[in-house]
C-alpha cells in the first residue's frame, strides 16, 4: 500500500474575523484541528495541537490506534497546560481528527466534530462520529438527522482537546485499498455542503486533489461560509500508479514538515505569525445563536459584570 496524491487548504470563510482552524499535511500524517475560545484562543489551541502531533509522530514503539491515541493525548496535554498557565487563553480547546498511513492501513483518531470520510467505488462513507450535542440527541431518538442539521446548538461539541487533563479518543484502523480517497475536514465544510455535493466535487476533480480541495472551499463559501473551512485529502495509490515517497513535500510545494496554518501559501507564511489586520480580517462578523464564539462572548460579559459588582461591594464596605 502506497501513498498517492495529497493536498490541503483552509479558508476563513465569509463571516469570521480569524481562521481558528489548523491542518497538517506531513505524510504519513494528516490532521485537521478546529479551535474554539475567545479572542485568539481558538487559533492558539489548534496551532498547538497541530504542532504537537507532528512533533511526536515519529516517536516509535507503537502502531495503529494506540499510536494515534498517544499523539492526540500529547496534543491535549500541551493545549491544557498552556490554558492552565496563560489567563489570556484560559478555557480554549480544539477538535482534532488525525489520519496516519501505516503498513496495515489508515488509522484514524478523532475528538470533536471535525470529520474523516472515505471515498471508495463511488461511495462516500463517514468514518467518524461527531462528538456533539445534536448527535447525542439523534442517537437517543430525540432529533432526526434533518432536524439536527438546522438545530441552533449544532455547533456545541461534547468532547474537545485542552479542556481537561485527559481526553477520550476514538481511534480505529481502516483496511485501505488501492484507489481509496480519504477526506478530513472541519465542520465549516460539512455544515455548508451536503454529502452528495462533497462526493460530486471529489469525483469530478479526482485527478487533481489540489483542485478538489479548492472546489470544496468554494462550495462552502457559496453555501454561506459561516465558519472557517479546512479540507485535507489524500489517496492510496491505485495499482500501477506513481507513488509518493514519505515524508514528502505537499503537493503544491508549500509545506515541508510544518503544520499549515490559516491558509498560508508559502513556507515563509507558514512559519510566520498569522496576520489579522487585512481588510478581510476587519470585516463585520455574523455569528449563529449558540455558536462557540458567541457563547464565549456571553461568558466573558458575565464575568466582567461579576467583577464590577465585586469592586462596588468592596468600595461600599470600605466607605
């Protein structure tokens, strides 16, 4: 089993000020992380997590689900420790979905609602199960799939990296076959583009995975672009096709062994801090009721009011 083509791309979307998604394309490792938290905390969380899995991917001894679980646990540890010592990012967290190509197949590790898919013989199959409130309601029979797609709390996740010292990781190995195509993405894609269109765009651009990722970003923005959008694709080389040695340079030659962050298009931009002062970054932000950033803003407002009340109380006691 050999790696074929691969590509990755990310976009801020049409309504968000910042891109809090990060991704890694560093064969044999592929990863998407979707951060959450106030101010810049979400992007800090996703960047830390993405860098962590790449740092430790080659530390040997383990394989399969155990290896991937260890990678994600290390990412969780780094995010949690940073949040514990830095008040400016307290409470931050991130989803994470990892795919690791090994001799026996592709091992998936998963926390949150970023998804992994498999395209085989013209069929798109979701490999991961969302750790989200609406998915729990669907599983319990309280919501239909159609109702879940429109539910005002569909962005609420029940599991994330960085919020606790340990995290429960779903990990499993897929017996991959030549010609299989894997897709990892943040919910900025799946909340805007249905599975049928995702499959159509992937199949239409099967010979150009870079073009496929960009077409998915375009479709998500056309559907509203209400969140950051990140897409990573890779294929198992068909029998007799050219293969890619690992580790390797990303297909568009923009990434050499570093996590790609915030839509960077050059190695220099990948290594630099993200820029937030562009006209696009200053654009007005519209958020869904119940979105992660809206909830964070509400909590911060409540804390500020409590702080003011405490100051007034102390002043009254002194005077």
